[in-house]
C-alpha cells in the first residue's frame, strides 16, 4: 500500500528536483513537439537520482512504481503549467478561460 506520509516527506526534495530537471532538459533539447522525448529524458535523470535514495532503495517494487507514477504525473503538471504561463515555447496554448454563459 502506498504511504502518503512517505510522499509528503519526500515532496520537498522531489519538487525542486523535478522542476530543475524539466528546465534543464527543456534548454538542452530544443524543438517544439518533442514533449515525449523531453519527458523520457527527465524521467531517466530522476530515476537515476531516486536509485541513490534510501527511501527508494529500501522500498519494494510496488512502492517504487508508485513513486515513478507520481513523478510522471508531476512532470505533466509542471510542463502544462509552464506552457500555459509561456515559460516554454509551444505550438499550442491551453486556454483555461470559461466558455459560454455562467
């Protein structure tokens, strides 16, 4: 079973790691529409770092898989936010403005 306590304990370490890795990969891998390649590279870096952490090494494969899933979803979240804010050049803008009458 996944430990939310563990997630909350490692989040202060993981969030800056994820954000800085995304930014570094974005600057190294140029080109619009290379999102999957960039995400794969970010995951590779973070997986390599996680494999040096006691909380990760000591966990079973199910816990490790859950951490990878959370990291993957966090990458998607941050990239979407960065694209929306215009920090990354993208061919598409996500429009979150309301449509129709409220």
